[in-house]
């Protein structure tokens, strides 16, 4: 039996490392009794089990990825021609001139919740919205007169884009 110089544990004569602490136990002169043929190339049983477990994990991941890829492809093919779209334009209640005295007035666009609720009840889903803006130049009624006042940029039209599944 070999004794480990680090932790004092007993080990087999052919052991190169301590079974308790893992330290090299073959570093002293009295422990150099290991013959060349006493070292075995045999792997411990737990190493084989770890390799088998690793292979099973890799195979399982490959199956999951393949299933996910096939499902994604089928969903992409199912989505072709599946949606219908509707564009709704909303304007300010009061239109102001782009030049002259009313060019300094601002515009607002109020969205009626009842309209949105009707679209929702009909199965429409709001996808996007954008605002068209206009620039008004305050020249106080004289087309040839430039005041130097900054232009008034204000909303001209609110565009709402809705979609819903095609009902067949």
C-alpha cells in the first residue's frame, strides 16, 4: 500500500494519484515501486457512463432542434395569404390654412375609442400607426411676404393600419 504524502490516505500499489485528494502520490523515492506494466489503460466505469449520457443529451437536443425547425417551416407556409389589412385615415376636426392668419393655429387629431373598439370587436388588430404632417408658413395673408417666423409643423392625417386573419 502507498500512503499519500499530502493527506495520509492509503492507496493501491499501482495508483499514481491519491483516491482521496487526487494529489500525485508517486513523487517520493519509496513510492517509486510502480512497474511499467502495472499502469492500466482501462477507463473507469463512470467515465463511460458520462460519455453515454453526453451522447444521449446531444441526440435529444438534435431531435428538439429538428422538431422546432420543422414546426417553424410549417407555420411560415401556413401564414402565406392568411391576413387581410385595412388602412384607416383620420383627419383633424378643423382644417387650418397653410398660409395666412390661421397658419399659426395648431391641429389635433382625436381618436375615438368607440371606433377602435368596433375594429377590435370585428377581429381587427392594430399593427402600425404613422402621422402625416404638414408645414404652414405664417405670412399673415401676403403671399409675397416672408416673416422669418419659424414654420408651424402640425399633424395633417393619422394613418392606422389594422390586420385580421382571413376568414374562409
